[in-house]
C-alpha cells in the first residue's frame, strides 16, 4: 500500500466483513506492524506461560479528538493499560488490542494510529499478542474506539494493597498534574495559549519497576489519577481505608500554562485528568529517599510529596490552601471534561 493509495482510501464496511478486504487490512497494516511469533500464528488467541501471580487490566478508549497535542488515541490506549497493570505492582508484558472503526475513517489516519500503538508498545516493553478489528456503519461510532487488555507478572517485592496504608504514610506524585485534560480541552475548543499544552500520556511502568526493586514492601499503594483527577482518586482512597488525608495546595506540581488555562476556564486542576501521573503512598521512613530516587528519573523529575495519611477526619480529604485556610476536597460530581480517554 503506497502513500498515494493510503491517502485516498477510507475504511469501509468491507474491511470488517471477514473476507478478502479484512484479510488485506490485517496483513498489510496490523500483522506487518506488530510482527512477533505469538501474533503471527494468526489464531483466535495466544497461549502464554506464567509461573507466578499475574495482574490483568482492561480499558476502552473513546477520546475525542483522536489526535491531540502530545499524542493520539493509539498511544493513549497502550500507555493507559500498561500503567494500570503497573499500578497493581506488576511488570506489563503482553497486550491485546481491539479496534472498533467507523466507516469513513481515512486509511492514512488509521495507519498513523496503528504505528503509534507500535511505538508506545515498544517503549513500554510489551508485545501485542492478540486482538480484533470491527467496522461499524457511518454515524454509529466516532472515528475509532480502542480496547486494550494488559497482562503482567506481579513484581516479587510488590505488596500493593490499600489495607497496608497507615497513619503517617506519605503521598507522593511523580509529575505535573492536569496536563492531559487541558490538552484535550484546548484541542477540542480550539483554544490558543502562549505555549502549547501537551498531553502527558506516557508509560510509567519502567519507573514503577525500579521503585519496587529499591523500596519493595514499603510502597503501600500506587494509583493513577486519570478520570476525576487527583481529588477523586484521593477521595476514593480515604473512603476505602477509613483514615483521613491531608494535602497541601502549594506542593502540587502544576505547569504555569496549565494553571493559567484552568483559571481561564474556571476549572480546578485537582479534578482534571492525567495520563502520565501516578500517586505513591509509602511508609514515612522511606519517603525522603523515595522522593529523591524518583526525582532522578525523567518520568519523576517534577515529583513532590503533597500530603500524608492521618487519623484525623477519617474518610475525608482536607486541603490546606495557598493562604493557609483549609477546605474539604470531595470527589468529582458529574462530568467536568467529557471523553478525555
């Protein structure tokens, strides 16, 4: 398929019929891109062997627009699922990949997305080993939806369990918040800022593995604050563990342009989605070393300790503001930013 042919072609129902056009699309785009011994068997599934506990996570991606500053739906699908597996304390190894494509999507756009999936998978160190492609009628989708399922072996030193959290534990985040949600919002609304706000979509599994190698059982929980942002995830944690959380507004890393965009749009960055950010709740005795270690990694150079676990105000999150006052932080009610992942 040459460049001219790609630009002129669009996906049509024949590509999802299971016949010659389907096989042609799979061979020329899917199998040629994700070439590996497991996928090349072209069977209904793949057989893999694990001799330890495994973590499995699945997610569907329906973001609009499908291309945005800093990424697209393809790499977002890989990174999102890889990171979910890592948050379980596991090392992601395999992914399944399913496309639901709307009739009329340009072939060139589909191929760009497939290639971005391949790059993200390579960077994350995972293989695409099985999948599916469906085509739906025009008007019954929104260009393309992607489902990914990730599988990985649990790290031998991982003891990731909310039941391990105790008063005094420190809450550390690895980087600037609200990047992804604001990148999607600015793209969707056609907003222009002095510098381009880019999505933070990236894999964080390699950093997580190094943290587990070094600190092991003293890491009590990992979570990635995607939909609902930091506020919703911390509220869920406080509710689940029956303890309180105290956070400090001044300590949250926030890029100036993102802060300005949130202010213009009347959005609280604590509720805006992230895609390359994760929360670690760790024993207070390792907190300083953990933070220093994280800040030496490119995926954690903006890491900050933003709060701690307390026996006070159980089940609730309380934030100390810039000016010293305090307020309750509740989970997101309703939808702040539609379809950010």
